[in-house]
C-alpha cells in the first residue's frame, strides 16, 4: 500500500453535527494510573522510554474507546479464534506528556509483527493481520481507517485517548495451535530530515493524483447550483488539507520539523511492546453463513456520490466493488432503489441471468441468499413481464436457485399496498411456484383490520398474505421486551410448507434493546444476532448500509439522514472521506455485526452436537444474553461462552 494513501496525520472527516468529544463508554476511572510525570522541559523521544511518554493498554472489541477513556494497566492480549474467523482487539493510547508541537502531544509509530506458532506457521501482517485507526464520527468512535504498513503513524492529542483496531483473519487452512506476536508502539521525534527529501516516484504520483483530484472537483462548476458549488469547494478544501498534512510536508506544519523514522535498535530499546497471544482452534466456521443476513446497498447513493451513470462500465465496477467488499462480513448484499409508497427494486447482481457474471455472483459460497429483481435493474426496452419470465426460467435451472428470493415492498401499511404485493407475487409464482417472496412488515393493513388489537392484526398477516409470501420478515420493535410473543408469530406460520420467519431492525428498537445505532454499547451491537438466534429466526434483513445524505463528490461531508437515529442505515463510509483510498471504510458497528454472525456459527455448531436447548442454556448461563433488556455489558462473558463451546466443536 502506498505510504501516502492512508496517512494517519488524518483530518477528522467533516460530519454534520457537533463532535461531542466522546465519553468513556462502560468504564469507570482508574485512579491508580494518574500520578505526576517527572519528565519536564524539552523531551527527546529517542532518549526516553515510550512507556514514560504514552499510556498503552488494550481494550476488547466490544468497548467504545472514546477520547476521555482513562488508562488501564498494560496486560498481554489473549485471543481465541476458529479457522475462517476474524477476531479483533483494540490497543488504546493516551499521552502522559507532550513532546511534539503544533497542538499535538506527540507522534507515535505503530507496527505489528507476524503472528508465529512454535511449529513455524505464520499469520502475516498485511494479509491476515491488519491495523486500523478508530476515528470518531459525531464524537463516537466508529470509522476504522487503515494504517499504513509496515509502519503506521498517529498524532496523539493532549488529554485524549485514541485507539488502534487490530484484526486477525484466520484462513480456513491455517494450522491450529498457539500463535504469538506483538504490537509495537514507538514515540518519535520531529527534528530529523524531511521524508519529502526521499520522496519516490510512487509518492510523487500519489501527491499528483491528490492535487489533480482537487482540480477535477472544482473545475466543472460553471452553471452549477450554488449548493453544489459550495459542496465541491468544501470537498476540495478537505482534500487540500489532507495533502498539506501528509508526511511529505511535515517539516512545515510541525514546530520541530518532520517525524523521524526510528531505526530498529531504537525501536527495540525504547518501544512499548504489547504481547499478543492467539489460540487457533481446530474447527472451521462454514464458508456459507448458516443465517442469511441480507443487507441493502443504495445504488442511487453510489451513482450520486461517485458520479457514475446508471448502466455504464464505471457503474458496474462500483457495484461490483461494494458487493465483493461486503462479503467479508458474512453479509449477503443486495442493491436497492426506492419507488413510491415504499415499493423497492432489489437485486443482488446488476447483470442479467444469462450474463457470465451472474453465475459468478450467485455461486460465490460466501453468499447465503440473493435478491432477484422483479423488473430490470438496468433500464432497457424489454417489457418487464418478458424480462421477469426469462430471468426466472434461467435461474431455476441453476443449483444456486435455492438461495433466491424476491423482495418487492418494504413495510406495507394499507390494503392497496398489500394487494400490490399479492399481484406481483402471483406473477412470480406463475413462472416459479417454488419462488420465495419476502415481505417486511410491522403491522397489518390499517384500513382493513385483521383483528381487534394491533398486535393480533400483526400476528394474522401470514394468513392474509398466504400464499403470496414465503419469508415473513418482522420488525423486532413490535416485540418490545416480550420474547414470549415469538411463539404467537411462529405459531401462525406453516413451516412444514417452507414458510420462514426472518426479522429486522431499523429506527427501532431503541435503547436499551439491541440495534446498530451510533453511540450504543458494543455488546448492544453484537447482541442483535444473539437475539435472532435465541428467538429462532432463520434469516435477517437490514434496509441499508450506505444510506447517508445525498452528495455529488466521493469525499463530501458525511451526513446522516434527518429524522433517523445517528448511524441508522450507515454501516460503512466512503474511503475518499479519509484519504485517497477508494476502498470503503468499515465502521466499528460493522465489525461487531461480523462478530455476532460468527457467534451464531458457534451456537449453531454447539447445538448441532448437544441440542438447541443446551445451546440456549449456554447463552444464558454465561450471562451473554437472556433477553432484549438483559444481556452482558462486559466482554468477559462473550469469551467465556466461546471458550466453553469451542472444545466441544473440535
């Protein structure tokens, strides 16, 4: 990776709203680490132990490490993982004193060694091991911006804590055993020769590309609306500021000159070394997720922000990138665009069924389910009816047809909308009686009550929609904290005929129930899938992963949609907001979604050996999850549950 691509002299991205400074979520102050520091005057970090300059400690992945998080004692990191699993941890940093200039406490370099076993097997940095800077969004730690490899760099601010997210992806073929490595933190000075004096061709090209991008943003403004001109100027300003704060110009923005890349001997003698131990268990999580988790990606957001025209080669490439990137999170993506009255066009593959790329998309073993469009995803002259019939005829001959579903309407509210679903479903079933139609809902038709009370009417929806829906996808909000109501929902389904019960979250449920809103606790994010497994759902839907407000340039201000809880509908960010990288930037919440889906695999494997009742007992006796208002707020029970279940799976 080019060293300037993800410079960690990072400008915190422009965000609508006020950054609140963050809070120390879920932790109390540790007074034992707040003594006075004897270092005074000018400090040369090449002559001082980094431990005397910086507090370093680790935090589990379920903790939100805000700027005011107080230090803890440094202990070795111990992680547990199956093969084909990702496990993450955070390394927190907080300056004890200042040794830098220009408003920063100082600069540290961050690197990680390969993880090695006694038998010589390795988990290699840059392939299996990644480091990312946790960047606040609206004051809450959320965006995971990749650090440069092999050595990343962070500016530490006075009186503030920052965190590095360490992820380890264990390949399916990795040898089980004990692996060890270390994360190395080194304070560096700013009085050596400028790195810009050694700028290579790649760095020069990167700098040229950044400046060229700024010009491309502001040049085509003639005749544009004032609002778009202002947005483009803001975006160009952000890009220019990022260029000026890159290491190439560090000698000009630091009082003491540029950062020094310390030699290996200095690192060995002065650095803080965080020991990392990983146990790789001798079992493999399935490549195809056991629980289909289908997540929407707005194609119109991609078109607007990245300036790609619908149906062009650039459009296909942009969708392809998003599809492939999300598969790593055990998510089955679908693209969507919204019509009138919550009608929705959904499709997992932008190519028609007779295109070679169609099989490539649908046959990917990481994909658990795929959406088939009711009408063409790419506009054309073919009649919609002829198109639908042709698509179904081709797809039904494929082995992957069992993954297919049709998602036609989101949350119908009245009789007209329910009738529209039935009409479209009838057409689909005329061509494929075994097709699965998915309907999301939280109520029955308001103008034709199905029962005396709202909940009773909600429960009766399957009788009203049958046989036009096979996947009944209900809002978790409806249940509140009444898990006992689940049996009423499932009792209405004809599971012996292939009917399924899926669930979803969106604006609701709200705190303290599990959801993925910004600022909720880490275990609250992870608990969404604990809840799904305990309640017995066989699938899950989330309406949108990239549904921020409209923008016309990739690096534009990040704005959550008005009227929605912060973070609702946004699980990753455009890479261009943080650097020149075009790869999406995951949120902390998206990583916790992955962890929750991996937890389901542990529970499902455990239940397959010992029975579902034993799996439920494990979830409850460890204190991980008892109900939507009773789940662990701490990380330890999660590791206990995984630690108990794993030996029985080997």
